C-alpha cells in the first residue's frame, strides 16, 4: 500500500472540482477566526492538532523560516485578497517539510510514536500547502483542510472524510455568534478562503461548505437547526453546475421541516465574477453586501415592489441575457412576458 493510500488525508471531490520563539498562546492564535479551546485549571497539555496548527502558522508568518516556499504561499494568498496583516489574525498555516513540523511537535513534548499515530504529516501531497482548521461549533479542532496554492489537482485535501459529522460547515466556531444578530443570518459560501476574506473585511457571520452546494445535506440542515441557526443566506460560486448544486441544496433543505429559513443569491448574480472572493477583491465587501441585500429585498417584496427594486451596483454589464430591470433570470420574474 502506498503512503498516499494509507493516509487519512483525502482529496476533495468538489475541487476536481525551528521552534516558535516565543510560543504563541492559543488566545493569540485563535483571535478572530478560531475560537480558543476552553482550558481548565487541570494543566492539560496542548492537543497535538493545536500545536500542529500553531507550528504551521509560524511557518506562514515568519519570512525567515519558510524562505522561498513561504514567500510563494504568502504571494498566492495575497492574490486571493489576504494581505500580511490579515494573515496575522487568521488561523492559517503553511506546511513546508515534514521534518520542520515534526521537530516542533517533539519540542512541544509529543513523542515520535504519538506524532506517527496522529498521521498529520502522512501524506506527501501536503508539502507546500496552506492549511486551516475545521472545528466543532464549540471550538476544538476535529480536522484540517489543505489548499494547493497553485490550484494543482487536487486543490483541497481533508484530514478525514467524515469531518462533517462534527462540523457541518467550516468557520462555525466564530460565525454562529455573529449570525444571531445579523439581518442575513449565517452567510454560507463554498470556499474556506472566501469565508476568511469576508471575515477579514468585517463579516464574521460567514461560514464555508468546503465543497459544493449539494453537500448541504439534510443532516447538515438538521445540525444547523439544532445549533440554533434561524436564517441562512446561501451564495454559491457561479459556474456551469451552479444551478444544479443550488437546486440540490434547496431540495435537501425542504426535507428538514425544522431547517433554518433559507435565502439564496442566484449564482449568476455574481457575474462577471465566479466567486464571492473574486467580487470582494474587485469591488470591495460593500458590493457583496449589496448583492445580499438585493436578494433579501426580492424575497420579501411584493411583485410591484420588486419591479421598483434597482440592481446592486456591482457590475457594468452582466452579459447573460438577464433582464435590464432587476438583473434577474428569464424564469425569475415577469419581465419577459
């Protein structure tokens, strides 16, 4: 059996679709995106997953330690809209070499047998990847996602294939509390890096599917309801399969009577951009907010009010045959009658 076959890291099926001195404490690392785990006075040692993230984060932020591989990773993240000052507030790390990280784990007190058993470094495809945590809503890390900065296949790896049993979405550990007081509730996008970009631009109520819309299964909707989520606004990437994934997400939502109230942005509303991150990088977060508000207005308005609703000012030309009044699709209103 090959190392890859034996690894707990799995390829995403939607994507084919030196010591840290001083040691950064959990509260500093977790400020913002990742909530710090609850520590009792019992003197429990750090979980190996937390130290793994802390070490990877140090490699991403310290230009002298990761050298060329670090400069390349930071440049690719900057292309995605995340500047150095953003990275200092986000739970993102970089995997350089197995030796660099395993040495740090040993210095933190983890014996070699425990490092091997954790299998965090078991997959050779991890080298050079940006890594982020997947947490339970209460905060503890249950898995990781790892993104390939050059978008080579597979673009994303996950530490285990069953992480959704504990964390239905990525980022809920901070998004849940913020969503409770937001008009649009919990805003759900597809990609973790897009969710992090929106958080860095002042929208903490955003979580990511880390997959396509069709992966919002009935189990996921039930779990969100159990967590007290009352409203979800779904914004999927705009590509050829977008409508099919939106339909699947809505069908799964209908199967759960207690599911949160669902609003959604039609994927083509993002045009000419493909993802929320593309839109925010080009026009700023207020343009994304305008799209959310417009979708909300169309859902709440009477037919006469919808006729008077102007389109969000995010694109000069949509080029999709949408109606000139509201940028809606041919089957979305009565403009084409």
